C-alpha cells in the first residue's frame, strides 16, 4: 500500500546519519560540508590598513581645512601594499600609501589620492578629517575568537576566501557518500550497443548520477543487469562491498519481470517502503540491511528523477552532513495553466522559477508524464499539487520547493 510522500521522506530521514569525518586540503573542500565549527584564531585584517591609494596623516593637522583654506603636509615616505613605513608620522607630515597598505605609526586618517593635489614633496588637503576616517581597522571583518562558520555549512567560494584569510588550509569535512547506481530491464541497451526496434537507451544512469552530483553525492555505475535475478544480485553484492548506498532504476512495479522486491528479500533486506502516494514516481521499493539502504526507483525517466529529488534528497543531504536537508517550502504563482485535475495522489510538477514584478512564479515545464524526459531539462523547482485538488490556473498560488 502506498504511503503519503511526507511519511516516505520521514521514514528515510530516520534511517540515515552522516558517514564520518575527514580532514582535507582547502583545494578539495569546495561543495563539501564542514564537520566542525571554524573559529577565528586571528583578526581579519590583522592590522589597520588603507582602503584607498592616498595619504595617511594626523587628523588634527586637517582641522578647519576647506576648499578655500586647504592645508599642506610634507610627504615623508611612500609605501606600497605589503611594506611598512619606518617613519612615525609627526605633526604636519603625511605618508603616501597604496590600497591595502598598513597605516604608519602616528597617522590616524587617510585621504584618497584623487581628493588631493601633490607635487611629490608635499600634499594639499582640502577638507577636515576625523580620527579613524578611511581606515579599515584590525578585526573589522573578523574578530579573533568569533565562530565564523558552523558545523553543517556547505563550503562555497566565500567560505574558501574566509578560511584562507584565517590561515586555515586543512578543513574538517564530512565524508562524501558514494552511491552505486544499477540499471535493470531487458529493454534497456548500454551505450556500446546498437539501438534495435523495441529497445531503449539507458538514460537513467546519467540523469540519476547528475542529480546526485548536484547535492554533493559521489557516484559509481555498477552496471546494467537486465531482468535476471542472479545478475541483479551480483551487482548488489558488488555495491555493498564498495558503496555507502545503492540506487537502482526499473523493476519496481507489479509486472512479471519487476524483480527488485524479490531480489531484496533474497538478499536479506527488510523492505520498509513499497510505493508512494505521488505522481510521477509512485512505483518504488526501499530496503534496509543492517543500516545499509537500497533505493529502488522506477524505470520511467521522469518518475525516477522525481522520486529521487522530491523524496530521497533530504535523506541524502543529511547523509552528507548538511543541516539544511529538509525541503524549504516556498509559495509560487503558476506561470501558466495546468488543467489536469488532482487525482488520488499528490502530484509534483516539474518547472523553472521565474520572477515577474517582484513575484515568484513556477513555469510548469511541458508535458509531465512518467516517461517524458524532455520537460526535465533545466528545471530547478517542483510545485506540489495536493490530492483531489482542482486544476491549476495561471496566477494561482501553489506550494513548492527548489532543487
């Protein structure tokens, strides 16, 4: 009996946890999940510095300065970023400096180069400056002792910049799960085979792998088994020895050659889910053996990806160490009509998010059938249509989430 999709998500979530941790170089950290809080052991920047090319001086020397009554300061040194002036700035003096340069001792303000006139030996300043003006203070970006990144945070380009600015080059990360992919079905031909009448190409191995890579899951293709129990069993054994989770496509419906439930039972898996109350993607079989999960998805291209993204994504994200693994429900307006009436089960509509006049819309993508793959191109969101609901009209508000 099919269960509600929310129950399916919860059932998967309660069965997974992160796989463990490892230390990796910063060069290998992008897209990975931090396994510990990262604390700043130093200030960023670590010294007072100039945000401009210009001149550093004592603010008190410019008191009362104006366009009509400027002040002239003697230039006693010139420095570039990465060097430090050995001169202590005294009354009536200035130091020329470049963006990022350390503020010389005695100076407490900076004037941009373009706001001055200079002959190289002196500089004319046309306004009054306050102490600290145009100075980036030590610790202004990050203060020593601050927790700058939390456990469970996904490393993005900004994260890499922050970590490197703190001198953190070895990063504590959760291990990336490795998913083994198995395809089944005598009608499926491998890439090396010629496509004959009545056969179909193996598309699922590529779309499933890409959908997993999208959320930071590594994959390995274990092979295509056809509709033979020994061959499927052999691939499962192969995956159990090297992978953290197994995902198959095909063989999960009620036909004579839908063999996955039988294979799982013979391989000592406990089947905890057989069918979900959703369209597309209702046909699926999930099993568990000593904490090891097998996710049997439909062989229909749209169904397999929909079940993976709508039902399995939260658990897979949790397995990778993410704390934000739940779907974040948002409200879309329908970009166009979807006139098919809601049936017995929840329907997930593939689509692309667009914004019109500040409002978020879901552009429902083409045909939505189980076998239709073309409408999966460039989708980044799903709309949720409750069971037994009426047609969706353009402009109607529907709930959904991004993927």
